[in-house]
């Protein structure tokens, strides 16, 4: 193996695949990154056995070859080099990778590429394309609502339902539910439902930040793996096996009170209340008060802690229905309000012990259901 490439390209490529390098593992080679020549380009690949990321960068290849070396060591060394040409050579007998850039040289001991876990190939199955911006918004609006605890594995993923030219993403952790609908740039041939790990989608969202072209998605026939193909990058992920809860029945069909509030004002009031709610189990109380003939309605956002004190914030609202009281975990409110781009949001409630529904005003492709907290009023 003998080639040369630019330091900045190699550094960027290592940063891309580095997110898939295993951290705690019983298989030491998954701490490594694979370097392989591939049709006059350099292919970098890393896997933690759940997810694998491959990235191709331009290179001048003189001799073909492949090797794996410790990912962190290589990445830290390359990022410290000047922005010049890097010459890479491999000594096949000693499995040592030689690197030379400007006046810097390093030799890194590697492990044979044959020992690297094979990256699954997903070539057939359900295939579609999604525009980058739509995908980014979709992931951002749901991924935070997935569970982080492994006790119910299906809830650590995002349920993705491909149907015709529509993709519905849903995530729930037992306390909240986020559902987002987005268009597919290429319709699917048959309806398919899979559970994609939330971690995979969070990584995908980072990778598409610099993309412009549509992302190709392929789900293999047995729904075991999914491939996300970007320009010069491929991400393959294992899918979560199991059945996602029937979330449609968790969405309230009606409400007694609906308040339309400015997203920015609601977010500020919630963040302020959350400071006082930290010692009080994170409880933020909301009182929705309808207005009179001359006065606007309002939402009173408050929190109190026995030890430190309390706070109350008032925001104007357009209220329909009766007065309502409900309490939520402040973090759940700030999480959802932080991803909304719309100017106004509607809060729909039935009673203090029923879930509240948050919907951005002006669009109908997103809703967020939050379970209430039980408090003494």
C-alpha cells in the first residue's frame, strides 16, 4: 500500500468514521479504523458492530493495500499535522503504517485488515430517497424523545414507516411521544415499517449537515439492516427487532382547553421555571386562563422548591375552552420547544391527569404528546 492525500481530507474523513469506532468493546479490533485503497481513492471505515461508517477520500494511489490501525491515535496524529500532503506507506511484513507530512513522520503498528469485522452490504430491498433538509428536520424533531435506557430496546429506536411517498418517524420513551411526517423524494414500492436506533439517526443528522444531495435509504429484505448513502459516505446500521407500541392510541382525540402561545415566550418561561424546578423533581406547573372581552388569555408558568424558593412567569395566549391546570417535567417542554421553528405553538389539554399535546401552529406534520406529572394544587 502506497498513496498520498491531503491532510485536511484525511482529517475530515477520520472525523466522519470516528463516530462509529467502538468505545467499550470485547473485540479490540473495533477500536481500529480500516484504511484500504479503493479505485484510486482511500476508503476509511469503522464499526462498533451496531453501526458502520465508511468514507472515501481522493488520493493518489501507487500501490493497493489495506490495514487497520488504532483510530484514536491516527486521528489525533493527523489532526495535529500541517495542512499539506500526507504520504502513506505500508510495510506488509511488519504490518506497520508509515506516515509522512512536511517535516513530521510516524510509524503506527497495525492489525491485518482480514481480521476487521466485515461491513454488511445492503444492496437490495426497499429503496428510497429523502431530501436532506426534510430528513434533518424529521430527525431533529423526534430523536430526543427516544428512550436512553435499554430496559425496553424498541423504545431506544425511532419507528420509521415508509408508505408511498410519505415517511412517518415516531419516538417514545414512556413519558412523551413525538411524531413527524415528511415526504419521500422517491416513493417506496411497498409499505415497510422498521425501528432505527436513535443513535444511528443522531449520527446521520451530523453527517448530512454538509450534504446537498438527497440521501438514499435502503432497507434489506429481512429488515435486519439499513443503509444510508450520502456523497462519499455510507452508514450501515443494524435495525432493532421487535414491535413498536401502537402510538396512535396514545394521542388524545379531543381537548377541553387550547392555548396558542409564542414559542419563544413559552421556551423562555419554561427555562426560567426549570431553574427553580431542579430541586423539585423538575416539575413545572402551567395554569391556562381564558381572557375576558378586553383582556387576552394567559398561561402562568411556575415552579417551586421547598429549599430555594419559587418563580412565576406569565405569557399572553389565545385561549379557547375552560381554565386548565397541568404540570409537566420542565425538561420535556424545553426539549420540544427548542426544536420548533414556527412562531407559535398550540398546547391542548383535557384535565390535569391526561396527556398534553403540543402542536406547532401553521403546519400539520408534527405533534408531541407529554405525560403530565401529578402534583398537589
